């Protein structure tokens, strides 16, 4: 039996275990790599938050205000002035902003505001919501201030500003995409090349980086055009009901606009404008436009009605606008012209007193410093039709018209059918007899050559046709030939006319001297 030896037991307890070995350096390396990996993952997860926090802080610094002005100048050229930016949580406001771009545009804005969605930064996007302004005025100045910076130089400036303001380890997390939920302006105005939009409400639709254009809508306000119609003291100015547009860097495209003018008239407008070159073109359709707005006081008493039609006009920065209008007069009537009063007397047709215009259309366009009205068609059913052109220059008018009259109307005018209305008009409607009429003189008292020719025709009928028939048909027409007293004495006139025929050339020569000068041609 073995005896218990305490020292032996203690020796066994203090003896190192054969299985325990010192820690390997590789084991510490793996631990270190694990920690680094965990730290990297945590940093990646926290980077957007760090970027968001850094941006929140940086946007509130004066340094950002200065950088914002520098980047605007780098992108647009010219000068920029921004009021201090005031932050309220995620919403920024500016009392005013003023820009003069290198391309010659002036921008004035007041009451600017925008909300930045900092949460969208974590998804790699600048998201701007609830953006707008109380006032925004965009105006083209007379001349450009300088060259607009090119895209490459602008990108270099923006990149430099970004590199200076953001720590290098966070730059890769800065969003590269921009989203704007829209932009609303309470009072918007725009002015270029005689066009002016004023006191209208502007809504710009949503836009994202990469898109080349954005939708827009205008509501209310006024639209002033570069055209100044006759008898108007200022260029044509219309009330703007609404307009839909498409805006891009290259052009402004107007797809539809609804406009109103005086006395309930309406118009629709479409067109385009290229801001850089200043070229523009527009097409307008108007209805119920009051004619008296374009007439002087004298012609307002003579011509009435409302017209509708299409207007095409275009222009550029350094050239006057060119335009052409195709118009149709509705419910038109003509009265108070001396020639109409004469026709009432000559034909005993009282419809000439107030001539109802069943058809009335023309094309109007400028011709140098004059106004040309061509492709004229004026028709009073069952009575007459007028075709041709007129030119108005200052207070004078001239023109060449083709006049067609029904045979029934001419039957009471001696010699009219056989000596005046003897021309043809293949393009005109059938059943009319035609003649040319020349117009000349002042607008207030235009002169025509038809009256003298009708008088001459009646005089020739006196010599060559039955004198009794002529006197019974055209007493008023013969006053310029035989005199006032002679036409009141049919018997004496017939007796004198018989004497003319009996005595031959001696007595007839006196009458011919009176007749022939007022009857040109035939």
C-alpha cells in the first residue's frame, strides 16, 4: 500500500499541461482583419448618415452661400447675388435673388423657398420638394454681357467646389442624381423681342437630371405681342386664360394657349421661341373679333361686323415681325358710302342703302410701310359680288376690283349691261355681269371710276338707243349730261333729241362734247 505524499500531488498540479500552446501570430491577424471588416461595414452603413449630417451642417454655413454664387456664375456667366439663406428644419428660404447671365438674360426673384429631402441622399439622390417663388421676372437684355461658359469649364468649377467642400472619404457617397418635384411661381413675367407675359401664375412640372425638357403651365395674366394693329395706340395685348408649354435649354414650345380680348373675342395660340437666337413663330386662330376696334371714327359708321380668322407671324431679335392674316367677316354690313347712295338712285334698289355682306373674306399683310388687303371676296346674295385687292398707305387707298352684278340690277341702268358690265370673270360664280373698278384717293373720301362710266353709258344710249326708253330708265344718270332742268322736262328732251337726230352733226356735236368726256373707252 502506497503512502500519501502531499508534495507529489502539488507537483502534479503545478506541472504544465502538455496540450496548452502559445497563441499563433496568424490568429491575431485574423482577429484584426475581422475587426477591420466589421468597422468597414459599419462605416459603409453609416456613410450616408455621415454625408447627410455633413451636408446639413455645410448648407448652413456662409461658405456654402459663397460657393453657391460662384457655381451660378460658373454655369451661367455674368453676375449673381443671393440674399442670405435661412433654414427652418429642411426648408430653405431666400428673400431675393438677382442674376445677369453672360447670354444677356436678367433674372429677378423674390420669396424663394425649397425643401430638401435629406432622406433621399441615402438613396443617392438630391430630392427638392415644395419649391417656388412669390415673384419671378425673366427678361432678355439688349445685348449679351459676355460668352456663356462652356460645359467643360463649368463641370471643372463644380467639381473643384465639391472637392474642396466634402471630405475625400465621403465624396463617393455624394448624390449624382437630382429630382425636383415641381416649381410654383405666384407672379411670373417674361419679356423678349416685344413679347411680354405679365402677372401670370407659373407651374413647372417635375424634372429629373437627364431629362432635356420640363412641362409648364401658365394661368391668368396678360400676353402682349409685338404687333400693333391699325387704330390701336399700343401693341396688341390679350388676357391670358391658360397656356401649356414645354421648356428646354434650346427652345420654349407653346402647345396651346387660350386668350381673350375686347367685346368677348377669343383666340387660341401656339408657337415656339428659341431664346439663344431670339427667333420665334406663332399661329393664332381668333373668333368674334370686333371690327370697329381697327377702324377710324368715319369707317366705324360705314362698316360693321365681327371677324374670325388665322394669323401667322414670325420674327427674330434684330428684324421686325412678319405676319399674314386670313380673315372672314361675320354679320357684316356696309353703308354710308357715296357710291352706294348713287346705286340706290341709279337702280331704284334700296338694298344698296345698307349692303348686307353674306360673304366677306380677305388676306391681310404688310407691304413695306403700307397695308395690303388681297384675295378680297365680298358678296351680297342676289345683288353683287366684288373681288380684288386694295392697298392702304397712310390715309390713302388704291386698288383694282372686279365687280359683278346681277342682270336684274343692271336692267334699270341704261347702257350698263351693253357698255360697262361687259367683261368676263371665269373664276367668278355664274349669272353675273362683270367690270373692273379702280379705287383711289383718301380713306375718308375714296374715289371710283364706275359712276362716271355709268353716266357715260347712259349718255351714249341717249344718242344710239331709243331716247324715250333712256329717259324713262335713267333720268338721274343723265343729269351730268343734260343738266338738272332738262331731265325734269321729258317732252322737251325728247323733242330736243329728235332735233339732234334730224339736224345731224351740227346739233349733235354739242351733245357729243358733253357725253364723250365722261365715257372713257366704249
